[in-house]
């Protein structure tokens, strides 16, 4: 591995840590000595990378730092194009437009060789069987997730019974034929999944729910893992 490649990979590695990581661990990851690792960190800082920390304490990359577009590999560009094509053909209008706009912005600042890979469109997704239906605006639900605000909705279950729910939305899942809103349901006092095609009406509030969505997401994953473990034990 060349030093320039190692420096880029080191930046990418640091982006994956939210808390300081030791030089020893980084050196082991890249198969170099700690002295070499210290020199690499110093070089990156001299080039303007916002790395905080020092020897003996660990290093962390400040949030918000982005690698220049020319650092994308050809396969990374292909992955972005393929992902944007999938989103554009299988989601609501707002998200579809956002995917196409993002790809246009990326292409505009790429080196010519990589830009041709975007414009060529050599990798494509097949046509969707059908777009998931919804009576509500998914972009409004996504905004509520970003703002961490309470939603009141009318929901029809699989038996056709309709109830009013106050929920704390924190995630959405996109499947081929259905979209799912993941939330804490105040009425049931548990995590529930709401199909968008069964939501009849939505009232958006400005009330922020009392727990951070990152905590809700973590607990939801733990609940799912526990359920999967119980299912495995029963089988």
C-alpha cells in the first residue's frame, strides 16, 4: 500500500469513530509502527484534516469533514449511481428528485474520467413491480423523524380496525412493495411498525418527544435481536 493510499484510508477509518481511537489500534489496523502512524497523523493535520488528539490520548476526526470527490474509487461511483437509480425508481417524488439531484451535484465536481462513469449509466436497476402506495406524504414523515417530533395518526390494522395513535417516529424502512414507519407507540407502550398504506390521516405536531431517536433506534435493535433469539430457541 502506497503512503498516499494509506493516508486516505486512515482518514476514512477515523470517520468511523465517534470517540478518540488510540494510535496503537490504528497502527495495528494498517500494519505499521506507531511512529509511522504518528507521522501519518501529523501529515494529515498539516494538510488541513481537522483531527483532534495527541499521542497517548487518541485521535478523532471532527464531525462534518468530507473527503474531496476525487477520492471516490470507480466502484464507489458505481455504487452511488446504482443506489441513486434504485431510490429514484422506487420511492416517493421528493426522495426520487433528491437522489437525482445529489447525483447531478456529485457528477459536476468529479474529475472527467469519473464523471464519464456517472453519465454512462452502465449499471442499472430493473423496473419495480409497483411503487408502494401511500395516502400520506412520506416526506412529512421523514421531516418528523429529523425533527424528532410527535405524530398523531389514524391507523388501520390487518383486520380493518382503525385506531388513533400517538407515536414517536424514528426510522423508515423501504421494501419493494411497502414502506414501514418505525416508531414508539404511546398507546401500546412498545415499538411498533406502521405500514404507510394503512395510515389514513396524519397530524404533525411541534412537540419533540422526550428521548433521542438514536436511543430509540438502539433499543429497537435490541428488542428485535431478543425476539430473533427467542424464535431461534423455540425452533
